[in-house]
């Protein structure tokens, strides 16, 4: 699957980039996510995107951000959402 970046470029979808973004967003927070939390979040994000794009069509960076927010909320990490959004703005 490919991801359409904000500037229109196409890249291969890489869950590791999402993992890094979430981890970097929480660095300023006292309650960092552990490796197990990150693994579960990334698996849930990947599964949700695959469900949305089961036809194999491209996703977008905007859709991925929305999925990350939904998964953080569903997995009871709502306190990280604002950190993640602030990180993605930069």
C-alpha cells in the first residue's frame, strides 16, 4: 500500500514511521509509552487502515492521522492525542 503525502508524493506505507511519530510526540510527557504499548497501537493502526483500504488502494497522510487519533482514543491513550497532533504540526 502507498501513502499520499501532504505534498502529493507517494511513499510506501511504513508502520515504523507512525511508531516513531507517536514515540517522539510523547517524549515531553512524563508517562512515556512502553514498547508493548507502541506495538499494540501500531498493530491496531495497521489493522484499521487495512480494513478501510481492503481493496489495496492508497491511503493519505490525513487519513492515517485520523486513524491514529481514533486508535489512541479506542485504546485509552486519549491524553496522547494532543501531543501527537502538536508533533504532527511541526
